[in-house]
C-alpha cells in the first residue's frame, strides 16, 4: 500500500482532505480496519485517491522495508 500511496499523483476533489499526512499514513497502513480519526472512505480506490492529495505524504513515510 505504501508504494501505491507514494507513487500516485493528482487528487480526486470528491474525497475529503484529512488532517495530516500522518493520519493518511495510518489509514493506508490499515485499510481493512478503519482508524476512528479518519473519515470513512468507500473502498481502497478511494483511499488511494485521497493519499494522492497530500503533497507532503512521502516525506512523512519511514524508509521502505526490503
């Protein structure tokens, strides 16, 4: 999921903006169990589109494992 979030560009204006890249990171890390601080998104596609809207997202990610 990290790879998808980091590689996407553009933004779906229909998706809500989240509080910070950190919240989005947690959301992407656990799509199957929603973080109570995140707005509910319809599906994984929606979450990925929302990830794309955070320009600072990449810098907030830890280094990829492996």
